[in-house]
C-alpha cells in the first residue's frame, strides 16, 4: 500500500476511536501517619512553591515543599482536635495563608493563623450547629474579608460565620439544606455580584443552592437533582459561557454529575459520567492545559483517581484512571513541582500517606523526545504500534508529553495521524 493510501485508511479507522493517554505519572507516596482525610495545597511559607496541608486524625499536618515537588517531613498542629476537612485562606488579611478546618467530633470550625513563616498558632474554635464535614472561605457579605461557611452533616444545615475584620468570627447564622450536607462551596451562581452557597447532600440525590440576598444572608434552599449521595461538589464554569456550573461526585451511584447553569442560578438536568467504586471527593481544574476545567475524583473503595477531560464545551471524555493511596478520601490540584502544569495530591487513610501524581504535560517531566514512545532515540514503526495500542485499546505507557503531538492535552486520533505523517511523509512534529 502506498504511504498516502495507508494514512488515509488509518484516518478512517481512527475517526471514532476513544482518546486515552497517560496524563499523570505513578504516585509518589509521603508517609504522614495519623488518619489523613483531607488534603489541600498553598504557599504557606511564602517561598514561591506550594506546600501541603492535611486534616490528619487528631491534628493538622503541614508538609513544606522542598522546591521540586518533594516534601519535608510533616509538622503537626492542633493536637486533640479532630479535623476532617481543610482549606487555606487569608482570613486575617495579613498577606499570608491561614488554615480553616472542619472538626467533626467537636462540632466546630477551627482557624489556625499563620505566624508569617509557615508555622501556625493554636487554633481558635467556633461552634457549629452540628457535626461539620466541610468548610469554605469566601467574602459572603461583600465587606472585603473572608467569611466561613460550614456544612453540618448531623443537622442538615449550613452555618455562616461573618468575619469581624481581623480573622475572628461572629456568631453563626444557620440555614437549612437538604438531607445531611457533606460539602459546601460559594460562587456567584446568579451573576448578581454577590456569592451564593451550594451544598452537596450525602443522604439524598440533591444539591441545595442558597441565593445570597446581597448582605451575606441567604434565601431558602432550592434543590437540584444529581446522582445518588453527592458527597463532594465544585463550582466551576465548565462550558465557559460566563456563569458558574456545579459538578458533584456521587458515591451512591459511582458517578460524577455535571449541572449546567441556565444563567440565573437555575440548573439544567444533570449529565452523568461513570467513575469507579465510591467516588468520595473531587476537584475541578485545568489538568490538561487546554484552557478548560477538567475534573478529578478519588474512588476510596478502588484506590484510584478518575480524571475526566473536558471537551471544551462542558462535556467530558470517559474517565482515565490512575492508582492512588489506599482508601483515598480527598484530592487537590496544584503545580507542586513548579513546571507550569497542575499535579494532583491525594490523601489515603489505608496506608496513611499523602501522594503526589505529577502531571506529564510539561517537558520537564518528560522521559524522552516527543513521539519517541520507546525511548530509542528515533521515530519508528515501533512507536506507531505503541501509539495505536494506547489510542485504540487504552493499553501501554504513552505519557502525554511524548504522545500528545497536537498539544490538546490528551492522546487522540489526531496524534496517531500526526505520527503517521511524520513517519511516512517526513513532516516535522510540533504544535
């Protein structure tokens, strides 16, 4: 067969092929002891790289970044507390990042103020209206400082704490949600300039949306259907139309649901994407570097993370699956190795580790030259066979930095075609 005819035949073959690829490398595990439940990342010591923080049993653990995506041993704070969820936020507006945690056992929100160098004072405690599973920081009343909202699992409420202005908080105000809220986020869902709330409700199939009345108080909830048991939610503009949509990880139905905003804080019917067993938590971020937010969800029963790449319109490709810690309960995206792409950090209770999955989109993490999948120093038919196995069968090792020849963030039929033209027509690879 002539090269041109062969290429044309393969083009027809790949038109409906699924897209696979190896976006992340193998996990790099960091022992942390305790009982790691939630992980977040922020530059706590103001040295320009992203550190890790864990809700870790009876304390909060901070792991400082060594500058290359490896981490120093943990330092523990708040002994005797029982945090299950963690966030980083500058609650006292002094220019460094503090920590807020949901303390499930002690029914409170804890605030750890940064001393300015990445060490933390003993926490201040603020009682909630029930056992909180998560906390979120945002300027809910529009006065320029960060307030707190906590999802109270046991009482089916959200507690709002307004910042007095110095990183201390006034008395809470409680708002009803649907059954047993597990997570809470803030976003301007109705595009009116203030931040609304949404809660994922573990004992239902609903997300509750509470509209801000303009002063940090909230209207009664409106519920929107997701998959079963939506434990974790994210607020993000998945379809890039200018309004904020909702994504949920549904432990009861082993799925991720996408609810697109109609533009006025009402939401269209859900679109579901299959995950693995018991997707517990998720995050939304541009993992592929194509400008669209993707989704990563950890599956605690499977010991994996499911990554869903955005097609660019708010619809998503089938999951790509990567091994994580045993019994992962949390996932967070950040550029941990400072190479320009977003890595993943997961917290695993089974082996008491926090793990880093490095993003392979950047050339700095690439094990070879673009297109040279077998690392023999040249492009050959062997590379093409490896590419086809990855693209059509989802088998083999094809790091994105080697196989993504069209620079769209994933391995797709167009990448196979690009390698074909390089091999048979001598065209240069490049984007």
